[in-house]
């Protein structure tokens, strides 16, 4: 069968796989954003213990392969605790924890890139640290962070493919299952790759637009 | 009664003792200019007054409130009463000029947005920048930014204003406009502590000039005395270099 015929024949399965990929990405990124912001804030704290907690988390995430993290969460923890974990749940936990670690570093970098005088100016007006952080520092940090944030979104989307190994029916796993029936590896992997490529290109385009809109002031005038 | 009372203040950064036993009392409506060579501790002294630097020992009272032993939430309250103007302006780049000024009173729920904006416009009129209300700081010159920064500090209606070398980062032609705003403020009776290299300003506006060197107050007095008839050899040497 030719590629167009394969697309027509497997359209709904492929779309289903893509939908799962996108769903996993979005849910994981939302949780990861909360984790990243939390641990990012811990890592710029004045308190040593809080910084240490953030450091340990980030080091563990960066110091181990995603695949090992997935196995640890899907096979390791349930084995130790004697419970069963739904693969989708394990996948979301893995991706969230993983992206959360990288996002924490991105948040830390973004916050540290804001001039120290900004925090001092806000505090000198009588603002508590939390208000100064949320209203003065973070809005500026997020502007500089935008490219790195988008990059992490794309990486997390691609990382979902690794979760095919624990049996989640996302796009890559769907491709493998189809090939198991029709043996047309070249054509099917081409289709799968193009699908990833298109979705990531769309994401890149949207993010470029957001980035442009966020440059200082100009948009409001 | 003194507006600002500093007793036996010491401040070290690691092994480096920057302030060694500073005693200073600033009275209501008084304008103090602090002069001295770079590294003498004058900026550190100013930053201790609103606890941007935590002092190592001694006490600082502002309006009778002990700054040095204040809990976080008390300190936030005390700071509302102490305006500060920085060398690098430190305006918030993601806010318009008006938002910069209205920001703190609104964020601290002291004023509604509308009340704050009205007040901000009045303050902008005072620093002669009313027409710049809706643009962003990066589109202003240094002198204009510093005038906005003064208006921002005034928005909290402070009793004391601290100026940390407010004209040192400015091009020479913009120094005058900032100093004029400060002169006006002094005339209106604001209590001001100004760290400055502008000897002309100190001579003209200060009620008292403080010369700091190596962490001590070496000499203090009315400007005509300190500039006209300095007694300490270090003051004489410093003035010879800068005048």
C-alpha cells in the first residue's frame, strides 16, 4: 500500500494516537509548570534547606534518563509498594516530574536574570517578598524565559514517545501496532514522523507569535 | 525628637567591616548630605536605614520604630514610610510610568486604582512629566526616569526620603533636572538623606553635611563649615580631590 492509502486506512487510529500524545503533553506540562514554579522559587530562596530541596530534585531529574524514570515509576514503585499503576497515570507522573525539574531550572534562570534592583525597589516601597515576586519579578522573568519554556514544551511533546515503552497508546505506540499488522515500516514511520513534525511546527509558530507579543510595551502603544 | 536615630551601627560583609560605629540623628525636615570617597560605606549606611542591608549591630530607629529588630511584616510597614531613590532608577520596565507610581499603593490595598492614578498624575505634574504617563520607562531619558522614580517613592507618602547617588548614573546635562526636583522637595520640608557626589547641591541644599571615610563619620556640620573650613585632614584631602 502507498502512503496515502495507509493514511486513509489508519486515519482514525493515528489521530487517536496523536490525541493521546497531545493530551499527555498538556496534562503533564500543566502539572510540570506548578512543580517548576514551586521548585524554581525554592531554588532562589534565602533559606539554605529550601534551596537544597530544589537542588536535589533538579539533580535527580537531570541525572537520570527519562526511560529509567518511567520504569522506576511504572515498575519500581508499584513493586515496592505492592500496588498497580495505570500506565497513563505512570506516564503523566513521569513526564510531569521530568519536565518539572527542567522547568524549575528555567524559572530559576529567569528569576535570576531580573536585575537585583527590581526586588530592592519593590521592597523599599513596603511590598512583602511574595507580592514583589509575583508582581514585579515573575512578569519580567517569564518574558525572558519564553523561548526556553516553549523549547521545554516541544521536548516534553517528543518525550511522550518514550512512554510507548510502558504501553501507552500514544502516537509512536500506535505506529508500532499498525506496523505489527502490515509490516510497512518505512511508510508508517514516515507518516508518524511527519505527524510529529507538523504538530511541533504549529506549536513553534504559535509560540513565535506569543514571543513577539510579549516584548516590552510596544504592543500596548 | 529625631526622625532617624542611628546608634553604634556596625555593618560587615564577611571579614570586611564597612561601617564601624556610626552614630547619627536626623531631625524632622532636615536635609542631610552624606559625602565621602567610594567604598567609604556611605551607600551601605543609607541601605541599612531601610534594611535593604541588614546591620550587624547597633540600632536604627525611624519615626520611633526600631528597624534593626523588626519582624518581616513590621519592616514592610516601616518601609512604606521610607522612600528610596536608587542610582540606577530601578523603574519597573513592564509597567507604564503611571503604573509604576500607582503600583505600590494599589498592590498594598491602600488606594483604589482610580485614587492611585489620580494621585500619580498629580505627582507626575510635580516632577513635570505629566505627558509621559502612558509610556514605558525605556522610552524615557535617564533624567526623566529618575524623576519618575522620585514620584514613585513619593506615592507612598513617606516621611523620610533616602537618595542613593541619584545623579551618578546620569549624563551631565540631565543632572540639573533631577537636582531641581530634589531641591523643591527639600523646600517643601521633606526629611531627606542624600548620598551624593554633587558638592554644589550639598552646599546649597543641605542643612548638614556628613563626611564618611573608612566606615566612620569623620566630620559633620553645616555645609559652609565642612566645605569652607574643614577641620579633619582626611576631609581636607577629599575635598581637595573633588572640588
